[in-house]
C-alpha cells in the first residue's frame, strides 16, 4: 500500500507518534521518525520498522525551531527524496489553571504545538503539494473541541489546528493533495499516566466505549488518511474518542 511513499511523523519516538510510524512502516512506507531528545527511543522505532517491509531513519529536530526543521528537511531529502505524507503529531502540555498560567507556560505550548506545525508544514509544503498523493495530517485532540480544565494553552493549540487544516485543504486542493485532522480522545500514553487516578475514573465515565484509546486506534485512522482510499476526503476532522460528546 505504501511502497515507494515517504512519510514524516513528528514526535515519532513514542506514544501515538510511534504507533503511527510503525503502522506506516509495516505497510511498506519509508518513515522519518522525528524526535527532539529521545534518541534511543527513536532508534528503537527505526529498528522495528527496518525489520518489516518498510525503511526508516531517525531525524532530530526541535519542531519549534525553524532552522532545525530546515536541516531535517535537507537530511530527509538526502536519504529518501521528497516526502509524500506529513503527520504533524509533536506536542507538549504545561497544565495549570488559567489564573496561575504564566506567559512562559502559554508561549511554550503555542511555540511547539502550533509553531511546530507551521514550521514543518512550511518546510515540507512543496513536497506535499507536488506529490501524486500528497497528504497533510494534523493530530489534534478532543480537548480542542471540548476545552479542558487547566489546559487553556493546550486546548487553544489543538483547536487552532482545525482552522489550519481547513485552510491548507483549500490551498492544496488544486494539486490533488489533501489535508485532514484527527482529534483523538484520551489515549493511554505517558501524557495520561500523569493524570490522577480519580480524574481518570471521571473521564472514563464520559466515554461510552468504556476505555481509553490505545495508540494503535489512532494509528489505523491515520493510515487510512495517508493512503489512497482517502483521496476524496479533505478538510475534515475525524473524532477518535470512543463516542464522547462534543
């Protein structure tokens, strides 16, 4: 399905990003596993993909730094050539009630979650636009749809991805490339592990399917969006939230 196609996954060394990278690699894609500081974890993902039908490379870059993303682009082009699929997955949190949130807390999350999406999309825009099956996929969150106590900065960035996705869908459409967004619910990753158990139980009561998502639940939908079967879908937000209302 993905033979001779190159996919870049930002924040691809762990959690949802790792699941996406391994899913695409297992289907024969060339996968670029971007990471900021988790070199050993990125290497493990590359090793896992190299043991399948796909090929992979690790690419270090802080997505919030434009010059680092440019250097990553050059390294990717040297190894695989232009990419076909960009998955903007990298993100951070800095949770506090708004009245206690500092401007530094706000800027740090904005710079990575929105600024990093701009940087990566801007640097690889021509690749995606020129590909025969170009795909831009942004990873948002149900928090961007609902809001969430103590996450004004994070929710703002995830909501902002909806408008960004829709606009890029319009700008890419003339070349046949697409832009879509996934909005996972609460996923069983390291981010969820730090949430107090009593809060986790409260969240579970709001999920009709009665469980948290697994990273693989998100990866399968991303694989669909990255593939040929999604060619007539663009500008959409796909909720992967176990039936949560929003």
